[in-house]
C-alpha cells in the first residue's frame, strides 16, 4: 500500500516539475537560475568521468539529466 501511495504522489507531482521550467514567470526564472548555477558548479568541479552524483529532491529530473551529461563527459 505504501508503494502505491508513493507512486501516486510522484505521478501527481512530476508534471509540475516538468513544466516549471517552461512557464514565463518569476518563479520559473528562479528555478532556471538555480538549475544553471548547479550545473555550472558541477562543471567547475571537473569531476572524473563516472563519478557518482546524487541529486536529492530531483523533482522530474530536469537537473539530473544535464548533471549526468557533465559527469559522463
């Protein structure tokens, strides 16, 4: 039962986080700037390819995917 509740929660929350970067308002601009800052910070670390990275509170993964590209390159 708990797994079903968790799945339902994420199915309901994920569309919000997928769309949060597409709307033209201040809230979105803040999230875009945070995303860009996180990616820039990780790029500056010059992590070795294959380094494990944990994205806590990843929402719909809109930062996780660009982070994986930085770490894989």
